[in-house]
């Protein structure tokens, strides 16, 4: 994924699913390190009840965060590895 480049507008509002097909919600926003530009996490919009089974970090405003390191692929969906989330 290091060579792939997607503008922010290309991933916002995409559904986030695990590689097993479990739906987690949609991309609301991304967080990144301001000095390096490194992407840190994706902010979930409309999280599904399945997210309660996962140990996801939360923002100060109680929004769920999916670590960027768990992303396997970005296409029609954002596909994440569930093993990296629990």
C-alpha cells in the first residue's frame, strides 16, 4: 500500500469492513502526525454494533478510531485486519 496514493476525498465515506466481511462503519475522517504526515488512524462514522466486540481507541469526543496500520487494502471498501483490532 505504500506506493498507492488516494486523495482524502477518495476514501471519506467508504465502508470499512474486516477481511472476514464484518462491517464496522464508514470513514468520517483521518488522523495524522502533523510533522511527518504519517497517517495514524481512521475516524469511524456510524459504527456498527460489531465494533463493541473490538478494542478500539476513542477520541476525546468519544468517536471510534481504527488504526491505519490495520488497513489491508482500499478499493470499493476499506478492508482491515480484525486481528490488528482486538
